[in-house]
C-alpha cells in the first residue's frame, strides 16, 4: 500500500468510526451509517419461503451474540457485526427492515438443530459450510472465507502454531460443535482440550491462565484480541479454510438461490464492501471479495 492509499484508508476508517458514533440505531442503516435500501416492491411466487416471510412481515435470524466484529449483542439488545449486516442485506431484499428482524442467539452446537426445528428462518453465524452439516441443512453462499488460527497471551513466545501445542503441553480452549474443536484434536491430547459453548468463555479462561491458547477462526480471534485490552494476540498462522455459509432448511433451493442473488447484488452495488468496512473492516481494513458461490441443493 502506498502512502496515498494509506492516508485514504485512514480517512475512510475514521469516517466510518465517526458515522458509527453518531449513527444511533434503528432505521435501515448499516452499523457504519450506510443505507441498505429495503426492497418494498419485491414480488415472490406464492408458497415460497420468500413470499411467506414477506407476508409475515418478520424474519428470525440466528447469529452469535458474543463475537466482536461478526455478531456481538450490545447494550441496546441488538447484535452488531458483519454477519448481522449480511442478515440485514437478505432481509432488505425480502422487503423487511431491521426492526422486522428477530435476532436469535445461535451458539455453534445449536445451529443445525434450530434450523431443523424451524426456530429460525436462517443462520448467519460464522458458520462453516461442510458435508457433515449438509446432511441436516442447506447452505447459501459462501459469503466469506476464514481460516482456523490460535490466540495466546500477548507475551507468549512458545506457541507459534498448532504443531507447537503438544511440545509445550499447552491447554487449549474451543467450542463444542465447531469445526476448529474437531480439527485441533490432531494437535492436542484430550485431557488438554477444554470445550465451552461460546468463545467468550474461552477468552476468559485464557485471561485467567486456565488455558494457554484459544482456537477458532482467525476473524473471531481478531475480534477477541481487539476486545482483550492488549492481553491477547493472534498467532497468525492459519491452518484450515472455513467458508462461511448461510444455513437454511434442507432442500429449500429457491430460498438458497434468492439469498445467493441477494449476495451477488450486494457485492455488485458496494453494499457488501460497506458492510465489511462498517464492522470487521475496523480491524481488517482490506475488504474481502465475495467468494464463488456453491450450487444450491
Ligand atoms: N466456522 C467454525 C464453525 O462453523 C467456527 C466458528 C464457530 O464456531 O462459529 O464451526
């Protein structure tokens, strides 16, 4: 990045922060103050999920409540983050404004279950697409690609990647029902692996020295580092690929295609990038490009 681009980046970032500060809440605004136009004239074939949601005037979206940058519930009771903005983008295409969204907490272990039981209409929750999950639900997207990494105490110099965990006898924390919890079993003996239901509990365990590392996707860890008051750092050695999809009822191909079209439109008109800049972009300014979408099935 040259000096001019850098200055421009700083300016854009400061502007986004300023807009956030005076953005207030409500309306159809991104966290950074950017409008997501609500498609009030949208028309859907009767009997489709889209028509039902539009007619019902409400959508229930599962997301995380304790993950800074992607889904973090604030004092006003509404979550904020990139996943939340993706949810709002899809809702807007259904003609639904943010105040017509009911946010439902979706910890990793519960995601397939709440979709199957119809307790949510979709899940946008740092949710890796994989074949095992596809046996129970369908995914639209992916809309982002993360990768597993490690977070350690800021002064830790021993843990340099997953291969150093066994040698240092490190205790590691992750979350039940997550892909990182499975992957890390290759590198850590069972007695050294602690699993909680949410990542904020792992951050607490690292803060108090009960574990020496937390493992999950790099962007989740970046949020925890950012909120950790200088106590944590990212090891920054990504060792998996985690494409984030939007979980929906298994076999709802029309809804999957609709979500994919909404993502493609948002990427084309700049809304996707603005959603990033207003949320995760505060820590990782380089906006991603929308990954190639998987076929709907
Ligand atoms: N993306 C991984 C997963 O879906 C880890 C993040 C999470 O637990 O939400 O399992």
